[in-house]
C-alpha cells in the first residue's frame, strides 16, 4: 500500500448529492417526504411566473390536506438580487419558525430558498456569507432545515448543488454563497412540471445543462491539486471518475432530447430525458465544478443594460443564466482544448454522434455547440444581448472576481485570456 505524504499531489476526491426522487407524478408524494423529517409547518418558496401555473398552489393544498401547515412565499425574483433575497429572508423570519422548506421553481426559487434556509437558521446577514471578495465568505455555524427542491425548469442543477447565485446590485456583480450545508436534502424531479416551460426558457436552461456537463468534464483533474487537509476540502474538487460518469450520461441524453424539447414542448418523453440529463449534470458539476463559461456568465448577467429574452415574464433587463453561460462557451472550450484534447473531442462526439470532425480538432466542440445554439434560438454572441468591444474591460474585471470558478479551469486563466474569449464571443455566427 502506498504511503500518504501530505506534500504530494491530491489523492482524494469527494462526492455528495441530495436524496433523489425522479419521475412523472413524484410531486404528489411530498407530504410523505416531509413526514420523514417530522415537518408539521413548512414554507413553500416560488416565483410569480411559476405560481401563475397553479403548480405551487396544488402542492400547498396537498400539504395542507395532509395536515401540514403551509405558508407560501411567491415573490422570488427571476435572477435573484441581494435585495430580493433579503425580502424573502425577512418574510421567512417574520412568518417562522418552520420545520422545513420546499422550493418550487427554477434555479432562482431554489437559490432563494437556500438563502432563506441559511439566514433563518444562522446568525448574521446576507453579505456575511457571500463569497469573497464581494462578501465575507463566513461559513454557517448551525445546521440548516431540511430543504426539498422541486424544479420546474430543466437546467440549473440547483436542486443538486451547494451554491446559491445572486446579483449584488450596488457592485454590478453576480456572485454566490457556497457551502455544503446549502445542498438540498431531497430533490423531487417531476418532468410533468416542465411541460409549461416556454421554448426560450427551455433553450436557455438546456444550454446550462450542457455547460454544466462540459465544464465539469473538462475541469482541472482532482489529482492535479495540492493535497488538502480534511478541513480544507471544498465541494468543487475537480474532474473525477464519478462526476465524469454523470457528465457523459448527461451529454448522451441531451444529444437526442434537447432540440425536440425546445421545438415540441409537449413531448413528455423528451422532457423526461432532458430532466434526467439535468439531474445527472447537476450530480457531476456539483462535485467536479464549473469554470470559464460560468465565470464569464456572472458579469454578463450582472452588467446587462436593456436585453429582455423571449419566454421570460420579467419586468427588468436580464440575460438568463443558462444563456449567459453559453454565449462564451464555444470560445472558452477553444481555449481549454490544449489541456486535454481527447476529452474535448469525446465530449463533442457524445453531444453530436456521427458529426464530422473538422481538420482542426480544437474547433470540433465549439462547432457542435454553436450549431446547437442556432437550432434552439440562442442569441448569436454577447453582441446580440447588448455588449460590444467597449465593454470588454468591465466584463474581464467581473470574470476575474470569480476565482472560485476559475481555479477549476484546466489552464491558468489571465485577464488577457478572458479578454480574448470575450472578444471572440461578440459575434458567434
């Protein structure tokens, strides 16, 4: 047996995931699920758009019928801000205490529920827990409540992860809170809940799935890091055999389900396969991590001026997270290609079986991604959502603040590298 030496490269990776209940009708078992945590009073967190579908009310009524006192907060903001999270936290503090929290919606509602869970069980204020250098990056000192995540969109992976994402408006930056205790206790994934998802939302969410799988698959390998002590381990530990397995399966499922789910929204089989892909990708990136496209997405979303995407019922300018991630992904994977050419080629083959490999293999994955983006109606680069060459410096500054993500990139990333990626992404086709 090899002897352990702390000055050698890392030999350990970690893996974590919530409990999972997947399948058509799974949402109808929530009262039983909550009973396993002895929950008699719960908070349901959702947003106005999802609330308008009637799904959250259906769930709340079923919980009440089972004798569970249920309070609904339906004002989560699509693309949460520090102000919107504080509003939800204040509501929960005033209406509590609760025994458990149920998040019904996309990543915005699930992330709002994570923040509520954190700040109703631990001392302090929101900025205390936000990642450095934007916030203080304080760790929770007390256990959180059971959190059941019921996603109604297929893509964010928030039901599987330890991350809560938000815009800090005063600083014009998108950032997050990251800690293992934020991971939901149980993910209840019911594909029927995604049938009302508009095509534009499905497209953006699907690109988020793809980038989750691709970024974790191409992330810096776990064994390339210096060896950590037990108390130094973080959820994003780099690509590893278990995360790779989930990423590969997610790409395979998306190769046949993504485009039909966008163009034929009532196709429950495609919706089911896409929901499964989202779950698998979440289990992959929630442990391996994501890198450059996600780091770029934060300032793109945080600095948007007047873009309003199709399919989103929003009263404010926004670039949806999955869309923001995808806009620089082709250029980012062109940049990371040299770190592991075989893995980039393999990813392209999984995503587009039978596609002809170009003479320049570094263009294979970017070409596959760009073709998919065109097929599902994603804007043709950051120029199409309102940015130009004059914005590059500001976007680079925002990206370089995302060191937690850039540390997972398979190559060192300098400001000049980011500027090149962003410049190549102004117009994709």
